[in-house]
C-alpha cells in the first residue's frame, strides 16, 4: 500500500507538473523564451543539415575529380603503351622485315597487258629480286614501259619515296665502261640526274655472280641515297634502282641493301668480258 501511495503521489506530481507546464505555456504563449529556444534549435538543425549536405557535395566532387584524374592517367598510360607498341612494331617490320621474291618477265610493251603483278611468272621470269613484305606494287602503263623501259616498281606505303624499280632496254649484248653506263642511265632518268648533280660521293665496282658481270653503284647525295645494279643478259640491259630519302636510308639501309643485293637475272647470262 505504501508503494501504491508513492506511485500515486509521483504520478500526481508528474501530472501537476504537466498541468502547470501546460498552463504556463498557455499563459505565456507570446513569451519569447520557449519560442527562441525552439527557433534556435530549428535553425541549428537546418545549419547542420546544410553543412552535412555541403560536406556530401564536396565529397562527391572530390570523388568525381579523383575518378576524372584516374581516367586521364589511365588514358595517358594507354597512349604511351600504344605508342611504344606501334613504334616497336614499325621497327620490327622494317628493320627485320620478311621478304618475298618478285619474278620479272621483262615482256615487251606490245605484248604487255598494261599492269604489273607477280602471279604465274616463275616459268617465264628473266630476273628476280626480294621485296619487303607489305610493300606495294605500282602499276606500270604501256606508255611508261615503252618509253623508259620500266618493268616493275615497288614502294613502301609508309614512305612512298622509299622504293625499288627495274628497267630494261633491248639490244645490248654486253656492258660498256662503267662511267659510260651510269651517264647513259642518267640521260633517261631526271631524278638520277638530280641525285648525281648533288652527289657528295659516288662509289662503283664490278661484281661477278655465277659467271655474270654486274656493275654496282652507290650514290650518296643530300637529295637521296641510291643503289644501282646493272647487267646484260638475253641481249638486254637490266638495271635495278633502290632509292630512299637520306632520313629513311639511315634507318632502313640494311633492308634496302638486301633488296639491292638480291637482284639477279635468270638463265642465258652474258659471259664476263
């Protein structure tokens, strides 16, 4: 019973306080004290919410910046890798290029179909030389073949001034003096005239392969670097030209020399005089 009285007394006290609080609030409804506290609390709450929202926005922006920076860094790294890979592939393709053998027929302009090609020529080939894999064959017209005797031409598609081409002229049973041969070749080749006119050095030599005589020339000029190989066979004068701008020659000279060295005629060689 004592406990019940205590509980009742406590409840009465609480109720009394609530009533007094209610009447007090009602009596001083326009008092500034409780309203100011409430307003301050609300304002403080709004401020905290604004701060939290601002912090979240700042964190989001920082995250976006981090993602953007990471993407840029990854993109830059990828470009470097791709660049190195492309450079490495270009060097591998040209510095140590695989080769294919070209079979040239040196057919007359009257029996010429008008275009080059390397299909089904083995049986009728009069000469051969190696061509770097990936080089393109330029189509030779009948007019060009009939005027200057161009029979075949290949070029590097990456640098079109880096090329190999072969000409032939009928009615030559044997080679004349080396200097005369080179000068006569220049008469029908304007580009060769320009290279010889500005040449810093011209090397020439005799080369005997399988009992056949070849003249070899190397011309070093600011215009271009050129290798020439000349021989007579089947009553024809065959000349192979390998040329490249100076910058390309410095990089690809091993490959270009292989193309130059590989040229040879097939059968009926003119005897060495």
